[in-house]
C-alpha cells in the first residue's frame, strides 16, 4: 500500500494472432492467484453456448455499441470478423483505482491505444506462435474456419507480428505450460516494480 492509500494497479495486455493461444493462457493466468482481474469487453457478436452477459462479455446491439463510441466510453474498440469489440473505460478505471490489475485480451491496435492512455501503467505482452507454419497447423486443427478464412487470418497474423518490437515483453507459445510459467514471471516482476515505487 502506498503512503496515500491503495497502490495504483497496472493494466496487463495480452495480444496474439488468431490461434496463438492467448485465451487459453489468459484463463490459466487468471486462475493462478497473481491478483489479475479479467477486463470484460463489450461486443456485438452473438452469445455463444455457455457464455453469460457480464461475465464473459457485455453483449450489446450495434446501436448500443455505436452510442458508446459517440460518447467516448471505450479505451479502445475494433471491428473484427464482422463484430465490434470494445474495452469500457469506466470498468478498467474502477479496477485500477482499487489497486487491482486488470487483464485485457485485445488486438495490437487496441494495445497501442491503451498504452497511450496509461503509459508505464500499461504492460504489453505479445504471445507469438513458434512459426507461421505452426500457426496455420493450429488454425486447421481448430476446424472453425474454411481455407479462405484461414488464409485471411494468416495475413492478419503476419501484420500483427510486425508490432512485437512495440511490446514490453514477448512470449513464444510453443507449449502451454512453459508459456504460462514465463507469463507468471513477467506479471510478478512488473508487480514488484509497482510495489518498489510505493515504498
């Protein structure tokens, strides 16, 4: 705790290409006892089986989402594969003010916007596949997309990989367990930096 009350939290951001494993790794981190809190995004995509409003996403209509854009309620927002996704400013600011560390799973452009908004309080972590060939294999194994869609995702992945140098950390997700271990080390190190500043 700082001299003036609860220490300010940090925003941890994980980005990776589609099929890079960011969702699986994020779930492991959230369950690891490191004090991370999942940031809940708003989306216009339909609810998937098992998902709950306010837990997985805030589900909204296109009109509601556009209203949020006009009212500047998002830290960042994007349109991906036909659906809108955005990070509510109020939700993240509320977590930070309580000294909590929100975890955002967002794309590279959104990460740049959050970094601009929070500066050193935003920690950017890029999760990279071992290779484009391996990423292609994972997308095929997932069997969620046709050949045309996979080709599109691979083109986007190559563009996203060009952002790695703008991230604070990069973890290659060759295997889940070692990748989670590396991510935990990064979280602990960054959290210690914050505590040291509060002394």
